[in-house]
């Protein structure tokens, strides 16, 4: 109950950091997002659940314009992503302007996507020094602090290929954080990891949530959703099927799709390990 | 062999099944023994045989008077040969540089979203890869027969702004350099394209998500990774170009080979002069190979299984590194590959 109060308190105070309005996205004939509406407030941790193919990742990728919406709009910090409102129409932005907008969102991918030709520290320095044109010396201190906070300070000068999946993902989180984004997007951050490495990444994410970072997390980790999320969004067939605090959506689901999904997860968990 | 082994290792066959404990310790004793690697007798025989063949070959080459070693020595540093070698190196370096620049542009056209650019680049590749270099060189050499004047002006027969007669615009050197570069650029375009496509799309996305613009992502993230794939075949192309450049002898540009030919058509010392030419080609390709290996190592950094997992910025040519250090890096290649 404390989390709900916490969230509602935030809602009363401020405008949403991310506002998704009537978002639609089609790939050819396939309509992945039919109509999505979602508000994310500063400091909120929103976990998106749903079957694969329900449009979770597509929605997340629309927030930083890695996917171009077919309709509707996404606003980050009150600014329409990828477009400029001019008169009655939304005019598409130039690539450089979109790049500037993206600097405000951090993204963590399922497959880590560290830059293999750069050392861990260089991975962290690249964007702040090039995109924000900050001095490398200044950024280096912050980068080292972040690496310490994800427990990888001693790996600063090695190449990513020498790290485990869990370590790579923690570096990827630090790489996104060093840009000081106003919201962090996580696209199934633990799905590519060996089971024993999932915990260390979730621990870093929990710590980040505690620090007050606004987070939108697409995941299958129900435990994380229950323990950390302020809001759980269940998506089905390109729409938000159900939305609310974890105590409601996970423990007392109303929508049929949510019930079926959670039941199938429980069955999988109850299956004895061979 | 089998029986001999059985005699030396009697523990292999447990003599008494009832004494389980003693059998176990016996087994442990057996397994704790030194292992004897398998001897590859066939390989040893082949190696000895080959050594004999090579020794015989070297002996025959040294003792055979027909090789005319004194003549070889006489022409090895002959001024005409040296000048020819210089021309060959200039042809290789300049035409290869032009080809790489042109190749990158062609690859960019092929990968662009614009259908016209794709088609034009495709047609270019089709022509320059589809016809022999020899023909392209002669064609270019005789371009004045098709177009007596070359210049830049208003298209479709409008007035000319700058220009001149084809033969004055296309000097012998221009024909050779442009001819080699046009042909080579078609191959370079495919090498560059393959390299760029080898970098996973996720890398572009990760760069974009961090707010990098397209140029920044290309220069800092995509290109350095593509170069790992582009460099090895490009090295081959440079080595190839060093030798193919000898085709310019058809337009009478005195490169290394043509300089030698001009001498032996008069003195009939064909074999010694070809040995001289081969020596210089081999020396140049050997040096290029060493450079190629170093550049490959530089661009392979950070790749799993690759020897360099520690940062190695700015050491392509071993510049700024003490000489001793360079030598260890060079000699350690084979050791670290194992």
C-alpha cells in the first residue's frame, strides 16, 4: 500500500516524464501496437509485462524513436519525440535533432550491445565526450564512480568480450547512466543471461530504483515487478490490458489475459528442473 | 607394440577382482603416470623428405651456371631497375589510395536507400569487374579515338568551361593510375560493403540510443568494427595491386617489370633479370605482409579469442614505442596464437 501512496503523491505533484498518447505501430500488415496510452511520472518504476509479441518492446523502442510510430505520439519531458508541432501538423525532425532528444533517455538492451572495440571505460566515455562534448577528465571520474557502484571498477580497462553476460549488462547500465538521462528504458535486460547471473543485474536495477531514477522495464521477472515496481502494466495484443500497483495486477488480476499469463508463468516455475 | 605396453603397465588389467581396494589404488597409480604423446611417424617421414627436396633445389640453384648469379647481382641495384621499382611503388600506393576512396563512395551508394545510386554503383561494379584490367587500360589509353576532347562544361553539347585534347588531359601516368584505380575500386567497394554489413545492427541502435548522430555512430562505432573485416582482404588487394600494376607495360610505362624487359630484349639475359624483378616483388610483398599483420592485430582488439585483450591505442606502426618493445610484439605473434 505504501507504494501506491508514494506513486499517487508523485502524480499530484508533477507532469509525466513520459506520456504515450494513442500510440500505434505497424510492421507492414502486422499491427503490433493498436492504441497505447501510458503516463510515467518522475521517480516511478513501471514494469511492463506481457507475452512475447504483445508489443512491449516495440512500445519501449518508440519512446526513444528507435521505432517510428505509425500513429499517435510519445512525449518525453513534454517534448514530442521525433516531431515538431508546426501549425496543425507534426513535422518530422532531422536525424541530428532526434539524436539530441535521445540523449535524454537511457536504454539497456537484451543483448547488452557494448562496443566490442572499446574498453569498458571507453564505452562509458564515448557518448558524454562526443555527444555532450564534456571533458574526458571530468567524465572519467563520474564513469569510475558509476563502475564502482555496479561493482566493476577493476574491469575499467578490459574489453567487454572478457566479461560475463551479467558483468556486460551492468556495464551497459552504467554506460546509459553516465549520460544522466531523465528516464531509463530496460528492454528485457535479463532475458539473455544465464540464470545464475540474473540476480546481480536485478540487484543493480533495484539500487537504481531506490535512488529515485524513473524506470520503464520490460521484463519477465515477476519477483522484480512485485518488489520494485510502483506500477505494473500488462500488455496484450497491442493494448494496455490492465494497469495498477503490483498488489493489484499481479496478485489480484482482473483481465482474462493477465490471469492466463500469470498462470502459465506459475506452471513453468512449478515444473521440476530436470 | 601392444604386448610390450601390456608388459610395462600390468596394472591395466586388474589381476584380482576380489581385492577391490588394492585394485583401486592400482588404477589410481596407473592414471597418475606420465602420458606419452602419440608419435606422428608419417609426418616425420614427409618432413624429412621435403627437407631433402628443398636442400637439393637450393643446391642446384646455387651451382647451376645457367642462373647467371653474377649477372643477377650486377642488375640487382641497376639504376633503371631502381627507377622502375620506384614507379611500381608509386603506382601501387597512389592507385590503391584512389581505389579505396572511390570504393567507400561506391559502397555508400550501394547501401544507400536511393534506388538510382544503387543502380549506378551496381552498373559500375558490373562493368569494371566484368572486363579484364588489360582491356580497360588499353581502352583508356585510346580514349582519344572516341572523345578527342575532354572537359567540363554545360551538358548535352553546351559550351565548355575548362578542358583540352584527350591526349593532353590523359598523360601516360594518368591513364595508368586512373585505369588501375577504376578497376580496383570495384573490388574495394565490395570489400567495404561486406565489412559494413558485418557489424551487427544492434551496434547502430546502441549508438543511437546514446544520442549519437549518424556520422558520429559511423565514424566511432561502425567503421572501427568494420575495418576488422575490411583490412585483411584490403591487404591482399594491395599485394595484388603491386603485381597487377605490371600490366601498365602494355601502355609502355616503365614500371619494374617493363624496365627489366627493356634491358633483356637487348641483352637476352632474360632469366637473371626476371630473378632480379622477382626478388624486388617478393621483398615488397613481404614488407607489406608484416604491416598487414600489425594492422589486423590493431583492429582485432577486443575480439574474443584474439590475442590483444589489453588496450593498444596508436600502435599500428609501433610508433612511439621503444624498439625493444616492438621486437617482442613481433616475435610473440606465433607464441600467443597457440
